């Protein structure tokens, strides 16, 4: 008695179901994250429990004078008072000002990403990337983020 057709049908069904949920892995090229846009749609849907890996490069200006990399502004190069003022403009207190941040879903809770980060998705939804800055009007530049989802 052959069971091969049954196994093949089960495999095909699994592939179709995973494809419909948007839960497959993804390996995107570099995504441009402008410093003037609060949230950039990565085009990637993730499922709870999937591993999200982000590697980011680039520099932005969070105002006319202060430069930031994906990990946020270098605290040693900013006066203490300026640092306190900048923190009032943070989207999340868990990352430095100007850092690359992310969220899952339009109403998801922002979390720090920085220059390199791996995290397990805590929910299902679209992955968005952004800048830890509420005042985007005086920003310039962009980050490039390479995202892998497994």
C-alpha cells in the first residue's frame, strides 16, 4: 500500500496554507528608511515566533547639526542638556534618539533595532521601520536596512 500521494498532498497543502498566511521566510534587499518619514513599510509580513534579523547602515541628521547612525546619536558628542531635549522627541524610550526602530503592524509597539538586531516576532503583521524621532521636519538622510525573516 503506497502512501506517497497522501504525503505529497499534505506537503502541497502546507505550502499553500503558509503562503496564504504570509508566514514564509523573506530575504529583502536593502530597504531605504528616510529620516523624514515616521514609518516605512518593509513589504514583509511576519508571523508570531519568526526570527527577524536587521542589519542597517547609513547616517541621518536629526537636526541641522546632530548626526546619527542606526544605533542612535553618540551621547559623548552631545551636551547633556541637548540630550535631555532630544529625548522628549523620542518615539520610544528604549532606544537612543535617531536610532532605527521597528514595529509589527500599524498599531504595533515600537522596539529598538539599531545597526544590527535579531528578535523573535511577538505578533503577526506587517513589519515597519522608522526613526526614533517625533519631529521629522528638520531631518535629512536615510538608513539602508537589510531584513531577513526565518
